[in-house]
C-alpha cells in the first residue's frame, strides 16, 4: 500500500485550545487524533488520503517534498507496550560455614537525605484570544458600487447568484428566479418578508432625556419600537401616525403591559395615594378604603380604568391589585374609597392591613415618552409596495428629576 506523510496543524488561538481529526492510517485503521494549539503532527496515511476535521480550527497538508512512509500512522501510532523478558536464573554458590566471632556493635543507620523534586514550569497561556464561534443567523449581503460598501442584509438564502444582461438571477431548490421582475417588494421565493431599520438617537448622551415623539420623513408610515438604557417598551403602530405636510408624526407610547414592568414603578406615570385604612374582597370585587381623619386624599388624577397597585411592608415590592371600576369620595358621609375589579390577569390578593396604594394611568393612552440617555429604535415596514425613507427625528426634552 502506498503511504505518504501528511502534516496536521493546530494554530494559535484554536477554538477550545485544541484541534482534532479522524484519519485513515497506513494500515487501514481509522484513528482520532487531537493536538493542542500551536502544535503540529506528522501522520502516515494511505493514498489517496482520508482526513476529516472534527473541530472548528485546524488544517492539514501533504508534506513537500513528498515522503513515503511505512509506519502505521506516523507520530499518531500508539506507543507499544514492551514485553518483559524474564531474567536468567543466577547460580547460587554454596554458603561457607561462618567462623564464630564476637558480635560487633551495630553501626548507626544514616538517615537518607530526600532529593528535592523540581517544580515543573507551567506552560504559558496563549495571549491570543480564541476564535469566536460562527454566527448562527444567515444573511445575504449586498454590495453597492455607489456606496463602496455593504449597505443591506437580506433574509433570503440563495444557492447560486449571477448577474447577466443587467438582470440578477438566483437559484433556490434547484429553481431559477429572476429578481426585481414583479411589483411585490420583499417577496423572495414565495415568502413575504418585512423591512427593518435599526439605529440610535444619541444627541447629548450625558443628559437624561424624555423622548416624546417620532417624525418620519417618508412616503409611508412605519411601525416603531424603541428602548432606552432605562425603559424598554416604547411603541408606535403605523396607524397611529398623523400625516402633516407630507411627513408622519406620532407620540411615543408604551405597550402598557399588565402588570407593569418593574422599571415602570419609578416613572412619572406611577402615582401614590397613601396607606389604606381597610380593604375587603367580595368575590372579584375589591374595595379599598382610606382614612378621613387624618385625610388621605385620593386626588383628582386617578380615574376609572386606571390600574391599582399595592406594596406591603417593608414596601420594597409592588403588586397589581386590579383595575379601578369606581371612585367614591363623600367626606361628610364618611366615604373615601376605591372599587377595583380583582379578576384582571396578574392581580394578587392584598394580605396585610396597611398596604401602600398607588395607581398607574393607561401607559398607551397617557404616555410621558421614554426616559433615558439614548434611544435605540427599530422601524418595521410590512408593505409590499416600494417606499422611501429620508430621515427620522424625535422631539426630546431634558429630564429634571
């Protein structure tokens, strides 16, 4: 059998610090070989060779000039276990009869001095960072001659792409497709996609701001999602935009998750009332009463439809009690209470006598905007028609705590 020497190479910074292969050796036996990074190994393989890399890193090549070999697998051969050879018996001489003599004093046995074992020098760790794993999300990138760069990512994955006679063609599933040949945008191989643009508002990044509105200089309205370093649930539906002077305007709402997100409890949309005097629950109707002397004023800002929350001692967590259905204030008659529908999903029962009561307005209808130092937003267009987007603006104001 013709066998040649091949070299397996594991580079510096190999993923996991090592490289591995499955190889067919010169003797026809398949073996697995693993070597550390920044190392290489010569192996003796049958020709034509069979090398299968099983790690992310590593490479192999035929040693040049070619060298024939006849060992099983070169350096990868397992070390043979030596067979012990029995020692030849030593003839025993007859023992002469000893001459009696007085017993000498026994000499002291010297204490052996231990030989110090040197500490092995540790192998220095590589300063080269490991190669990151490949990304799992696939995209098709487009190159623009005008921009001299790669401006767009597409969700479709073609098998082959080719340009011919000023038309662009691709293959998918063995079928030929001509691009830009129909009026339906974002439709590839029969699948309809959306368009996404993600960017950031980062003006005066050291100031805490309220992002109030979104202005689109576009011929269509887009859906908008937005988050800051403080809040994460800003949203504008494309139908909420108002068209004025060929531009689209809308104020930033919050999605109004019920119960509210933890980050909302410190926002301006949350208002405190005070400690409850008493409460009672009849079926799913919760009645919360407040003191008249001294007066705990319910106030004029709370209204039917708001959501009532409570906090129990030590007043470090907030829970949803339900949605307000009625507000009764008649101080001469001794009435100062709020009625709540406790059947709302996520509502928790009050379990103590003196909970602290607070309420949150409808975050969608009465949003104060998004609070943060910067705002990251994503525009989504679901239209199948062509659209143009020139600029995106936001009205902001400085936040004064």
